[in-house]
C-alpha cells in the first residue's frame, strides 16, 4: 500500500499541509508572543549606561556627522530589506505558483538578507573622506578581525555552514524527485513533501554561501573605510565595530531563519510519513529562530563606551596614527 502526503505546491518550502494550518497558527501566535517577550527582556538587559564622552564635546560636529552617516546607512539597509521582503511576499502570493513558489518562499530570507548587505555595501563605499589639510591614518592597516565582533562573526559563519550541511543531509535522505521523503514500513510506503532535498537544498545552500561571502565583503569595506578625522582611534574603531555588528546581525538572521525553515519543513514531512522524533527538530528550529531574532535586536556597543573601556589598554606596537 502506498500513501502519499503532499502539501499544496503553492505553499512552498516553509508551509505545512492544509490540515496542519490551524495548529500551526496557534503555535505561531504563542511563538510571536514569546519572541516579543524575549526581545523586550534582551533590550532591557543590554541597555548600555550613559557613556562618558571621553573628552569630546557633546555637540562635536565630526562625531555627530559620523554617527549620522552610520545611522543613515543602517536605516536605509533595513528599509530596503523590508521593501524587498514585501515584494517577495506579494510575488509568492499572487505572481508565482507551483513549485517555483516553494523555491521563492524558501529563498526569501536570503533575498532580504542580500538586499540588506547590498545597502550596507553602498553605504560603506560612500563613507565621507577626510577633507582636512592633515589626514590621519593608522600605521597598521585594519583587518576584519579588528572591527568585527568575534562571537557574532563565528555565529554567522556557523549558521552558513549549518544551512549547507542541512542541504547535504536533505539531498541524501530525499526521494528521487529531490523534494519528498519516503518511508517503507512492511508493505506500506509513505511519501510526504515538501522536503528540503536537492530540489530546494541546492538553491538554499547557494544562497547561504552568497550571504556569508557578502557579509565578509561588507566587513572588509568597514575595516578599510576612511578614518573619522579629529577623533581618537579607539572611538573610530568603536564606530566601525558598531557598523560590523549591524552587518553581521542581519546576515545571521537571514541564515538562522533559513536553517530553521529547513528543519521545520524536514521535520513536518518526516512526521507525516511516521518517522519518530521529528518533534525534536521542530523544537531545535524554534530555538534557532528565536536565537537569531534575539541576536538581531541586540544593540551594538556605543563607540563612546567602547573608547572608555579601552582607554587604559596598552597601545599595540605599530597601531598608532600617522599624519599625512
């Protein structure tokens, strides 16, 4: 006996079968409420104290202009990502159908994330250059390791690797069509889809590679952009680290949601054909998605606070500034 369980083709990669919609809606409502509570708790716990200005006037025009450009870039990147996300949603709902809709829905976090990174790249390339008669520069060129938070960078690269690994596992366990999973139990054969096999996994793995490469490229731009004139080097590095933090938290969010979607879709299909333990994958996916959201809303360290924390740290040899 052969049993086939296939979700609506237009539902795509992340949506379950029709009979699961009511339960999924209730679960999502609970998750949204939990997510809001977690976000508020993180905001309250990570709110930085009022930093001292480390010798700079509160209305220092140079510092204010640098902050304004960084904020403008961040707001423009988020706005562009939201607009593209709305466009992808509209296209998936009205213009694209069939299996192509599933691919589009599965790629939507990556498409939004790549738009976010592209806007940041434009912002870094248009960073104002020093117009003073005497320009300051570091004796040692800055690298990505100097400006990117280590933990956040490792998290982003790890999530990219996870998406690729999930795509490989999906390809090895999927059916011949690359988008379903089959279980044979005695004389009963059960098949369910969608499932993140090669049909979806190749696109998702490629998107993850592009996200990681794009984030690395933007971080290089952050490290190499012109220094802010007439401010301490530690403050300039703090501003770069804030920019790098914004870049990485957007990239990891796109990768985290992609990985969570793959886990949920695979678990949903596996549960419908009777594989035990699929609920564990759902729990992992929910935790992964919530973690990505929490990291995305966690604010970066203020440049003033960064400069204060490192005011007494010894200066590395060759890391000073030179006038030119």
